[in-house]
């Protein structure tokens, strides 16, 4: 069941006792708190509105603070606001009144209904039963989107200053029926680094090798190379790396009922083991880069 929306913050940082590794985790699409007025204006039922969630990804990656890394977790749902977009990717067909001149109304994501304030959830299901006031979309950007990114930016900068190196892990899930074009492979994980522009290829290859050694099928960048967050925060030449990790939902939920499968904890444990090994590698990698710079 989706959690009820409340006055609790739209997002929170799960902090370690002390940050001991140059990693930052982010779960921007796993929010399960739905505003009641949003639900009242939706044409979708309680399950339909949740089709865009990265279901329970925050729980799958919950080891992060124990590793010594902070984790930023969204509580608001992606169907209400998508922070993995530019701040003003807005579809003029959705709103009463004109959008500001700086809005990006022509991106591919807007055309597909998946802008900053989405028009559809997965499977192209329309969310709203009518148009929204422009002011409401802009308010979501000002009061939630911008503070969210300000928080994420602080975590990344803090990490970079403390360690001279930072790796942002952007945590997502994907539909179980996703296949890699040309091969028909249905991957368990996809590692996205924007085709080598958001993170060092060494980090991507190690992440893939660790998951492959655990028996998972893993691909890189296809069909998901990373979104706005990896593109915006990844600056490998400056020691700022951003990787997107997509987990196949078919591994851990029933995609019809959205209930966890009985072996959810097994996958959670496997991901925790992967994160521990990857964290160990990142520490060594950062130390090597620090020595090389001296």
C-alpha cells in the first residue's frame, strides 16, 4: 500500500554515524507518500498511480548508512514530481495558463509525458482528470525540487571536500519486461554512466563484474544510460563520479499487485554484499588517485 501523505518532510537524509567512504546514495523515485488532493484529481486507481514508482528501492539499498555513506531518500512520488529531470521540463498541454519562457517544453521526455511534473505513469496511463494551474507546477519546483537538489548538491560537495573524490550512486528500478535491443537479454541490473561521461569506466566495469560474479545478468547503458541526475552531477575529470543503478523489479515484486516477493530479503542481502565490495573498491580507487595527484 502507498503511504499516506503527511506533514513529514518531502525527503530525508539517512546519515551514517560518521561518513567514512566517498560515496553518496540517492533514491529519487521510491517515494510512497501521495498527497490526498493529488489522488483526488487523478483518473487512476490506487495501483495504477503507483506504476512509476521505483518500488522499495530505498529499502534495497538501505545498507548505505552502515557503510559510512549518506543516502538521500524522496518521500514524494515520482508521479507527482520527478527530480530526475531538468527543473522546468513542463508540458504546456497539462496546464491552464502560459508557462514561463524558460520552461523546456520540447524535450523528448516532455513529449513522452514524463517531464518534471509528469502527465503519465508507466504504460502511458494519463494521470490527471483535468488541467492543472501553472502556479501549482511551479510551486512544486520551488518548494520540493529545488530544495531536494540543494540537499543532494551539499552531500556531494561535502563528500568531495572531505575525500577529494566522490561517487554518487543513483538508485532506480526498471520494469521486469525490459530487454536489451538486439540481444533479447532481460538484465537483472543496468549500470548507467552516460556512456562514460558521468563516471570513470573503471567504476562501471567493477560494478558490473561484482554483480556478474554474484550470478546476475548485467549490462551497461542500454537501454538506460542515466538521467538528469547522473548527467548533472557526474564530472569525472574533477573527481566527481555519478553512476545510475537499475534493478529489475521482476526480481523482487509481483508487478501486478506491487507486493514484495517472498525472497525480497534475499535480493536485499545480495545488494548489500555488492555495495560492501563496491565501497571497498571505491576507497582503494580514491586512495590511488590521491597518491597519483601528489
